[in-house]
């Protein structure tokens, strides 16, 4: 059983880390790479990429909550 609060906290800190915590590696690594790419774009290209980063961040939060619930239901 995985702790919901920990998966959310990890995803808040670095998008994708919560997915990796619940052993959902493929999307977790994908979100992690995408967040690093968007962070680099914000720093190097233009700050307008911040909006895309926020969209990704919210999506990852919602997704990790759903996936943690699904993981915990399968665990029981």
C-alpha cells in the first residue's frame, strides 16, 4: 500500500516522482523528462512556457491521485 500524501508531495516537488514512487515507471519517467525540458525552455527560451509547465503540473497531480487510488485498490 502506498501513501497518498507521499505520492502527491513527491509530484509537487518534481512532476513524475510520485508516479515512480507508485511503480508506474513509464509515465513517471516521461513526466520527469517533460518537466525538465519545460523548465529548460522557461529558462533558456521564453517564460511563456510557464503556462505549459503549470498545465503539466496540474495534470500530473490529478493523475497521480487516480493512479495511487488504483494501485491501493489492487494492493488489497
